[in-house]
C-alpha cells in the first residue's frame, strides 16, 4: 500500500509538471494554424506534440503569453478565436501574407502589450475600439492595405510607446487626442492619404523621438509647439504641403539626426532665411 501511494504521488507530480495550456487556448492556436495554412509554414507545428514544443510559443504558468511567427510563411486570415488567448502579452505575426480584416475580437485581448502585424496584406479598418487594449505599448500595423480613419480611441492607449501605421491607405486627420500618449516615442504615419494640419497638441508628446509624416496630404503651417519636442531625433516631413521656416525649425532640435522635407519647402525655407538676413543688414 505504501509503495502504491508513493507511485501515485510521483504520477501526480509528473502530470502537473507537464500540464498543458487550457483547452480554449489550444483550440485558438489550432485555429490559427488551420486559418493560415499551417502545413505550409516555414517552421510548422506538430499538433501531436505538447504546445510547449510548438515553434514561436511562449508559455508561463500554463498560459500562452507570447506568439512570434514572423517570417514564417503564414498565408490566410486571422481567426476570431484568437481572442481566446486571454493571457497573451505579445503577438508578432509580421512579414507573412495574412490578409482579410483584423478580427474585432482582438480588442478583447486586454493583456496585450505588443501587437505587431506589419508587412502582411491586412485590409479593412483598424477596429474602432482598439483603445480597449489599455496595456498596449507597441502597435505596429505598417505595410498593409488598411483603410479608413485612425480611430480616436487610440488616444486612450496611454502606455503606448510605438505607433507605426505607415504604408497603408488611411485617410482623414490625425486624432487631436494623440497628445494623451505621454509615453509615445515613435509616431510614424508616412505613405498614407492623411490630410489636414498638424494639431498643436502634438507638442505635448514630450518623449517623442521619431515623428514621420512624409508622403501624405498634410498642409499649412507647422505648429510652433513642435519646438517643445526636445527629445526628437527624427523628423521627416517631405511630400506634403507644409509651410514655414524649416531651417530655423531644425535648429531648435539639439538632438536631431534625420530631418527631411521636399524640395519646394527647402527652397521656401532658404528664401525665408535670405529675406531675414537682408532685413538684418
């Protein structure tokens, strides 16, 4: 009897030591595998093996907390059941061929800190309730076919450090409430169809290091509040219709490394400087 008890104890220890993720989480992963042609991935999964052995999966406390399947030949769509991965902190599916619309259920994955879906063929709009992902630090959706306006709810992502929406087909204005993103270091929206003036509230992004607005339809005077962005290292403005003394603006950024504007504005800036020098004489 004593030997039997000891055997049972060791069996229980073995079971708990190799416990799998919940059925819902495993089902969500299998759905992802099926929806993106998993048999043809560069590094595929053996579904008969424990989830802990599947490529690109990180598990903590019996929960899937990270998926990194970048450059892995995924081709298909993102299933709505992805939202069953309720403990997921990082989702990186970049450099694949995933298309279709972003599932609206993604906004219920409230533990997400990184959402990197860039360099795919996603279409449709960015979910209007993307602001529900309150823990998000990185939202990188660039190089897709996304359309529509940038949702104003993005202004609720107060922990966001990187917002990269470049090379899509986004329209409309920059949301004025982007000024709420006090932790933002990178704001890149180049190569879209955005328009309008740059809100003066952008000067409130004190941590900003990169501001990339090139290749849109922005116009008007750049707000003087830009000069408040003393941490700025990259400021790319070319292929828009901005006006102003850009050479003087550049001098106000002590840490600037990359500064770009189109030829028309360069000539305008030089003319302004020449006029100022003549007045000084």
